[in-house]
């Protein structure tokens, strides 16, 4: 195995480049974690709902390899950076069904639909103080895997189980299982939602015929003009590129999820004599159909497997600017109004949710933004002082999630004031350039207050940007060099 290097925040330009190369070259449909069931596999089982197309193919969550040095961009780790699976990137304390496990020895099982030569399997877990209402990033996870299994560049069997010691944790956590394929530049990413407490079946029968079923064209999603779909074919030696068959979507009608599989099946039948796609009738004929189609090869050929790859015509994520969020909102008459603005140059529907410090959802809503700025007021009833989380989500081509922290405090005229107002100088990172020895700041990410150390360490306190947070109080990798927890 190559030596791992921890990198909390790889350059986005590198991530974008790797993601682009994957979209252009990647092969889909390989494997998923079957026990404890991964987020994507629970979508297939129906335990997770509103998952989008991953319910059809939990085995297809494939992205650039060697996380955390490279791999999918922060915020898109669970989907491996694939826009068609972006629902997997939603992250709140209540969004996903969880499996109950205990710390210590656990078994993790993979099921492979295409068992490639393997470099390794690695398992990462969220930190003890991670925020379950914030999109998954590298800083959410321990940088070092708690379990690593060498694949010896061998092709594993269809089902593999690993014995791994899960670190001591309590409550809701996410385990990120990464399968690094040895004969491609990609890895497969499986997010596993767990609650920690206390110490392929054969294909359906087909008529006895000269044809053998080697794959499927599934109606997984609607496509847009400019998107491309490829059928790729493999024998025991690997991919046979000369047999690749592709179509390009030219209209919204062609892109309907029940239409493009028919188009691809028809093109396969047009280009090949020993390959065919469609539904196999009792008369031995294979006819393309709307919706799901099987892919077949003559038994006299050496082709044994087919995979379908969707190449999305890349479009930028929609931009929603959130403004006016305050550090503190006042509770009056047991209620609080959280106000802010949403601005976009596109027509979007923006969903928002509010969670209290115990990750209980206390408010939610939705606002339409159409090339405009809209004012939003969220009323929180039965409000209590403390830390809160605001999650804002938009979805067009892919999911974009933003997470903000704020506090609810009692009115200063209220005799039951919680006394939390004014016990720090700044709410991080406001006023960062003014930090000096003795400055106190509230860290909204964990609700704790930190004090800048005396000279000569005080100079580190103001060394912070959104892309370089080594000295961020309570969060950064070297925060203790600059700060003391109050």
C-alpha cells in the first residue's frame, strides 16, 4: 500500500479536474456495502426514501480514488461527486435510517456486481464532535482509516466480509467505506449511517436460448439534451472498446427515463450481430422496449459482461446567496423569529430546516426564488436559549446544501436571561483581523468559547481563511497552539 498523507482540504481545482476526468471515463455498476446496509443500499431496500436514481443502482457510487488526498469534493463525498446521486449528500440528524452497532469488532460485508482487481478497502468514521447537520467534508471524519484491508491486486469473490474494530463512539455517526479498484483510477464510496451504543442472486429465468444475459439498461433517471449514454462490453481480459455503443440525447423527450433505454437498446441491435438488447421473447427474438431492457450476448462469443455509463453534460450548480444571518436572535414570549435573505439569478425552490442543540428539528419551510431576493422569517415556537443549526438546500442539476450556526438568547430585559450574551468578544470568524492576546470568541460550530493565548502565540489567532483553518478555535488541526478553551 502507498503511504497515506492527511489533507483536510484539497484544492478544489484539483478535485474538479479529477471529477471531470471521471465523468468522461468512469465505469459504473460495481459494488455496495450490504451489511450494515449502506445509505445507498437502504435506498434500494426502501428503508431510505426520496433517494432518486441510486435506488436502482446502489453499486454505482463511483468517484476519483485515494480519498482523502484526492477523491470527491467536500460536500459531495457520499455521492462520490455524481450529480445524479446528489440526494445522498443531504445530511441532517434525521434524514437517513440508521443501523444499530456496538463499538469494537464488527463485520462489514460488500456485494459486488462487477468484482474488479482490488488495491484495498478502507473505512473512515466521523469524529466524536462532528456536526450531523452539516454536509460531509474531510473535516467531518478522522483523517486515518480505522480499518484497512489489502486487496493484493486480486479480484475478490462476489461477496466479501471484513472484520474491523470500530472506535469508541456514541450515538449517530457515519462510516465511509472506500473500495479502491486496482485496475481503474476510481474508487467506490459507501456512506453507512449507524447508531453506536454500549460497550446477488442469479438472474431471473429466461428461455433456453443461444443468448445469455450479461447486463441491464435501467430507467434510472431523466436525462437532458447533451447527455450521453454508453454501453460498454467486457470479456475475461477486460473491456473491448471496439464494441462500445453510445447515444447522445438530443431533446427532452429523448431524455425521458423510459425513452432513452429504448434508444440505446435499438442502437446496440443496429450496430452488432452477436450482441442485442431488449426483452427476450419465447420465440427467441429480442425486441427493444420502453423502460428497462436486458443486454445479451451470443453464447458463442467471449463477452460476459455489459455496463451502462451515463455521462452528464456538466452544468454549474445553482447559486443561492444567503444573507443577513445573525449570530444571535432574541426570544420574546417564548418565540423567536430567525430572519435572513435568499438571492439567486435562477428559478429555484429553496428548502430550509432548523435543528436545536440536540439535533431535534424545530422548524422547516420552503421559499421560491426566481431571479430575485426574497426575505425569509422562520418562527420558532417554544424557543429555548442555546445553539441552533440552519440547513439550506437547493436542488436542480445536483443538491447544494449550506449550513449555518446561530444562537437563541433571552431578551436582555427578561429576568430569566440565560446570561450568555456578552461573555465573549466576537463570534468566530467575525473580526478575525482584530484578534489579539486575551480576545475571546464563540465558536458557533460547537457553542464553546475560546481565549487567544498570550504572546508569542497570539499571532496565530488571526491566521485563518476559509481554505486554511489550521488555527480555527476548537476545530483546526493546530488550534491548541493559539487558543485556550474557556
